[in-house]
């Protein structure tokens, strides 16, 4: 059984529900799968009952239909790879690490060339040269590290989204599988019950991503990641677990409806965690933009007539 | 004691190299990072789902995209600042060289002599 066959499973659930309900009304199925009514109700009466029972379960497939078109976790792979590629560009320091997953990210040594830029300006003391060294060259590593963190947070959000849909697809598949098993065993001895673990409810985990502000202060932004990949996360929520039972086709289908409703609700809750983390990080960055990007250097606007100036240029040679 | 023309020429070469080679190379890394971050918009349709599941795009897409756009702007601005500052240092080397013919000759000699030098050498 797999998620790709979810609508086939839904059709099978509908067929089994109708069969189970008819059998509970005294119908008997022949080896070819045709229902036969008790002899005393007549042909028309039997057909009316069959039609009414079929109608009773005619919404089973539409219940599953939205879940058959859930996002494909693999479709987020391109966005995730884009973020990882950007992190590689921004990776500085000795052991740059993805703060969400703890995985190492190879350092980009081209960024080390900023050291040579600083050296080239050592003997130039015009105001624009000094402020460029002070506000751009010296904190360059901090700005770059902070930017690396922001992209890592974006990547964590996408990985969390992937995890939601991976689990949601598995949960929808299990709901269908359990329903088929329950419908097939309604007539057996013993209690017809089953447990559903909504793993989607533990897909997203919170994790701190530290950025440097004001030179030395360290602030931890609340990021999120896929619960199966994060490091040092707060304990993830326990996945909701529900006990289902049903001795009639109506009861089983009612439980399936409840399970699908719970699944949709858990998906919403998990996506809201991502939304909250992204909104919170975005608000922080907007309010503290100067910690993430240097102000435009005066030198950047220098012209031939100002570049040697002691205020807006490099000053005396 | 004022600098000799040779010393000035050597300093101008360092300015020129920083402006012409080092800063554009660093700027390109940030421009590439911005491009990858911005390019992720091509994958946003992955969020699509039916209306019964908070469609068409769910709660996470909007805030993620807004944050992504903010990060893109930061990376692009950094790349632009690096590029423009590089142009300014290169311009500075040329403008100072106009004031000292011997220093200008030294600058040109070093450019020629070090044509193969890499940015991290």
C-alpha cells in the first residue's frame, strides 16, 4: 500500500463499507461479489436498500480526495538546494555549521580576500577610508555569518515543510490502510479497534539560531527545522495518538472521517509553527537591519573629483 | 617623511588589486547567494494544495516568502556595496596615479608583473 494509491484505497473502503453494511442488513455476497437480499423483501425492495446503502457511503472518496493532492515533499527539494547553495557562498570561519541540522558547510575561501582589502587600505586615512574599514571591513565576518544564519533559517523552514508533507502522506495512507483492515474484520470475534499515531503532529521542531548584534551581543532567533534532522531542539511535541473502534461500517467510516479531520488539523498546526518562526525572524531582521547588512559606504559613491578627498575619499597619499 | 614614488606606486597597486580583483570576486559570491535565494521563487508552487487543506498555499508560504525576499534584499545590497566600493578603489588608484608619473609607472609595472596573482595569494 502506498500514498500514490490513496484514491484506489478510498474506492476499496467505499466498496467494503457498502458490503459490510449490506451484510449487516442480512444480504449475502456470492463468489462473484454480487449481493443477494433476504428472500422476503422482493427484488425492488432489495434494490432500494442497495441504492440507499451505496448513497450512504458515496462521499467516502471525496473525503480522501483533498489528501490525495497534498504537496509532494520532494517538490521542495529545489528550494532547499537553493538555500544550501547560498549558504555555501556565505560560509566563513573554521568550521561553519548549519545551525538547524548541525551539518558542516564547506567554507568559501574567496571571502577571505576581504583581509587583503583591509591591508590595502591600512595606509589610507581619509574619513571615507577609515569608516569603510571600521564599518565594513572589520565586521565583515560578523555580517556574513549573520547572513549565513538567515539563509539557514530559510532552509530549516523548507525542510520542516517537507517533513510535514512526508508525514502527512504516510498518515493518510495509514488511515486508509486501517480503515480497510477494520472493514474486513468487522465480523470477527473480539473488539474491532485500532490506534492512529498522527506523526505529522511532531514534524516541526524549534531550534535557536544565533546572530551577533552590536558587535558582541548574541541573540538567538527562534528557527524551525524538520524534527528528524534538528540538533539541540526543544523537545518536540508528542505526536497525537487516537484510539479508534467500530463494529459497523457506519462507525468505521465515521472514525475515518474523524481521523482525516484530525490529520488536516495537525497539518495546520505544524504549518503555523513555521509561519510564526518566519514572521518572528523577519520582524527581527527588519527592526535590526544594521546587524545584517552594512550601511552603504561613502566610498561606494566616490567620483573622480571626490575619491582623493579627506572626507569623502581616501585622503592624502 | 613623505612616501617615495615607488612606495606610492606599490600602495596604488594594492588599492587597484583590491578594487579590481578582490572586491568584485567577493561581490560575486554575494550576488550568487542572492541569486540562489531569489531563484527559489521558481519552486513556490510546491506549496499548492486543495482548499480543504488551507489551500491554495497554506499558512507557511506567505511568511516564508516575505522573509526570503528580505534576505534577498540584504544579500543583493551587500553585493552592490562591494561592487561599488571596488570601483571606487580602482578609480582612486587611477586618480592618485595621475598626480605622480613615477608612481603611475610603478603601478603599471606591478600590474604587468603580477598579472597571474590570484586574489588569495
